[in-house]
C-alpha cells in the first residue's frame, strides 16, 4: 500500500508538471518510432525488476546491508557501461569506483 501511494504521488506530480509546462511526453512516446517504444518498454522492465529486487532485499535482509546493496546501483551502472556501451573511463573514476567497492565490502563484513 505504501509503495502504491508513493508511485501514485510521483505520477501525479510528474504528470502535473508535464501538463503545466506543456511537455508533450505522452504524445511523443506514442507517436515515436517503434525502436524508441521498444527501448522504453525494455527500460521499464528493468526498472520493475530493479524495484522488485530492492523491495525483496529490504524485506528479507538486514536493513543496513540492503541499503548498502541498493546504494551501489551507480557503481554497477558505471562498471557495466564500460562493458556494454563501450564507455571510455580514465584512471581517476576507476580508482574511486574500486575505493567505493572496498568501502562497501568493509561495511558489509
């Protein structure tokens, strides 16, 4: 019930903001190319899986560990962007990512 209220409130605020600022979000999404629609659908599926896994973690793990794992999402995005998107990364972000992962492992253990 809390999750439904949270997403309903977020939707109302976002939709209201788009209507107020006259942003044609829904029209562009419906009239766009099929490739864009497919990408939006895939992104929505990944978002659903991510949220479901996060909720499951908070229900079945200690809160501290679940919070740390969920908060690591930006690190995973940075690491996977190199593999899947071919992003070029300099030395400093790699060192900072490894430092962050070291800190997470120290906190979890």
